[in-house]
């Protein structure tokens, strides 16, 4: 079973207590592979490779428990930041060939379905809703999956997953939050980010 890391990480966050490291102010970042410029909001910290690996293992285990199938993870992280357990930003990419992997649209839908079904099984009788849409970021169309999980004490855990193909690379961003203000900061950071077109 091949699913992008978004599902693995988003699931792991609910069952993790790892902390970020290297607290930073708002910081401008650049990724040369995708020619991507983004400013990460103040108060978010880099996640250590060790914590990231542990989260991947937890998320993978939850998916494999739900689907009774092995997860094949080929993704590579670009930037991974947290302010705490419930406020998270990750970007990653993995190879994607429509000739062998099929429709990118169908793949994105499958990832959203896996995330929804795994949360449903792992969390039990919890209200959730989801939506599949698209958004334009810097004149580029991204497929978007949004998931709301209604937690106790009137908290809502919201996950956004943005995905698009750049050639034969599947580029993805996952944003997870409970606090609306922090969530809007993360969403705005991505929505105002830019990709050099030359």
C-alpha cells in the first residue's frame, strides 16, 4: 500500500508527545528543488529527525492496523515545524509517475480516505467531517483535502492537505491545528508562498 506521508504524520500527531527543537522567530525559507519561497510563522520550531522518524513509525502502525496491509513510504521531508502537539506544518515530496501510479487526483482522494478511515477506527465514536476541493496558490492549482475532528471540550482538530504534481514529483503540504488563530497563520504562510516559474 503506497500512501504519501501526510496520512502517516497526521495520524501520528494525535498519539505523540514529542517536542520540537531549536525555537525560531518567523523565518523565510527556500527550497531549490521546487523553487519555493515560504515564511514560517513565529513560534514554530524545527522537528528533530529522531522525533520525525518516531512519528512516522506511529502513523504507519496506525494505518497498517486499520488496513491490515503494509505501508510503503517513499516520501522525503522538505520542512517540518511544530509549535506543540496540535499545531504542525510539514512539506514533503515523493516520486509519482502517472504511467505506473495512475491518476494523481485518484491518489489524493485515496490518501484522504485512508486518513479519514484510520482516524475513525483509532479514535472510535468521534464526529468527523471532510471535504475535497482545490485552491490556487501563486497561480498553481493544488488539490485540497480538509478534515475536521470534533474533540471533547468543544475543540476541533483540523487537518489540511495540499498536493500537486511538479513533473514527476508529488509535492505535498500538511497543516494541522486546533487553535484557529494559529491555524490561519499556517494556512496564510502556505497560501502566500511563491514558486519561481522560470
